[in-house]
C-alpha cells in the first residue's frame, strides 16, 4: 500500500442532497467593533431583535441579528452597544 507520505489526505465533509459542501465555517463579525469573532471566543453572543408591527406585536417574522464579541461583554459595554446598534437599525428599517 501507499505510506503516509504518498497517501492523499481526505477531509471529511458534510454534503447535502445536491452534493454541495455544507459544513463550512463562516466567521461572525462583532456588530459593535467590526472585528472578526474567533471560533474560540466562548463568551460572544448573537442576539436576534424582533421587528414589531404597528400594534407592538411580533407578527412580521422578521428580525435583526447582532453579534457581540466577548471583549465587548467583558468591558461591560454590551448593553449600551446593543442599544445604540438597535437605534441605528430602527431608523434603517423604519420602525
């Protein structure tokens, strides 16, 4: 047989029914700092904020997603960061 040097390395991949690779790692960006959140940042969070209708009810099925890195959370600025991010987003979506 072929030794370790001559063998081709095969990566295990998860494929969907169409044969497309679906297990790609897609890094997130911190919505506040714009920095990439590493896969080892276990204190980062991702928050979905619902878009409400004119009666204040979540019936539209739409939401905005914000990601906050662990260093933002550890500095104690995540509350104000999320508030300011949502204020900007509300103007963009007209809510």
